[in-house]
């Protein structure tokens, strides 16, 4: 008896679905409450004023307004400073 099928049984070809990460609303665009601004893995962008971070690190708006991006220096717990990009809704 054959251990595997004779033909057509391949173990290749499995691939994951695309995750569609990235910036969804850019600087100066209008937003409504609950609209997704950025889909990300980890905190590449930090939430600012009127922006919340979801469980999967997605940033979404809390109020109606205009999206603004800003860079600032943030001090980590070990004392190292890094430049962080923050997202605000004004």
C-alpha cells in the first residue's frame, strides 16, 4: 500500500490573507467618530488628542474633525529618548 496519494496531493500553496495595514486617513483629511485612521502592528504611531488605540493597535478617531500628524520626543522607561509620530484629531 502507498503511504501517500499517487498524484495531485501537494503540500505547497498555502498562504495567509493580506492584512491591509497602513495609513487610511492622511494629514488634513476629515474624519468622523469611529473611523479608522491607521491599521498597524505595534505602536509605530501613537494616539494623540481625540484618538484611541484598539486592542490590535489600530488608531481610530473619537470626534469629528481633521487628522493631524506630529512628531515629538518621547522618553521610554529605561531613559532612552525616541522620536514618536503622534496622530491628533482637531
